């Protein structure tokens, strides 16, 4: 190798940048249930009560949000847990997706 191609470290001090990056486990995710033309409102309430353990009022509010707004966030937390919730909703016959929570 010739001396002209040899790289030398710069005598300048590298600039340090403080960057806060949340670990993947700390980034909140959401399970979203979507409205569908098949399931009865009473069934959706029963699923929310049975699976999530929500009381009648909370389950009904979420179901009404699904019905009127087209979707509702039914849970928030770690991605893996939200994927399990979405799969459980699919097992009950509901449409559900997982997304990053808005920051």
C-alpha cells in the first residue's frame, strides 16, 4: 500500500450527539378492533368482557366506538402482547390489527 492511500485518524474530536432511543419493548403498540358487517353488538361486548375482563360499561363504550367510528383501540402495550390480543380477536371472529401507538 502506498503512503498516499493510508488513512490516518483525524486529530479533530468527534462530535458527540445525545440521542434518546426507546428500546423496542418500550415503544407502545395498540390492538385495534374494526367494525364488520357480521358480528352482533352484543357479541362484541361479550368478547371484550370475556377476553379482556372489561366491565359492562367499558366493553359497551368500546363496542359503540367500533360501531360508530369504525374502529376502537382495545388494548395498548408491548408489541408481542398486542399481537396475541389481535390473534385472540381473530379467534373470536372479530377483525383486529396491531399498530404503533401515536406519540
